[in-house]
């Protein structure tokens, strides 16, 4: 592989990574929720689940079908 082929491959890979980063940033800004997590808590024989949705604009916590916190930042 000569020097020009290496530079061309690096330039293509850098451009692809930059486009992917811009696309993911656009999705994160445009959508309300982009992080979904589930927390399982074992207390004795009792098992409860908490669901968390969060993004740049909203955060929501649901504890076994009861909404605990829904906060909208603007």
C-alpha cells in the first residue's frame, strides 16, 4: 500500500465518522427520549421494577405503573 492509498482510506473513514457523529447528535437533540433503562430491585420476596426514560428535554421515572417523576426542561 502506498502513501496515497492510506491517506485516502483515512480521509474516507474520518468523513464517515464525522457524518455519523452529526447524525447521532441530531437524533439526540430532536427526540424527547433516547435513553431507556430498567432497574430491578429485590427486597426479600418482593420484586419491583423502575423504568427510566431520559433525554435532553424530558425525564420520566415509572415505578410499577405509577408515574413518580415527569419533568420537562426548557
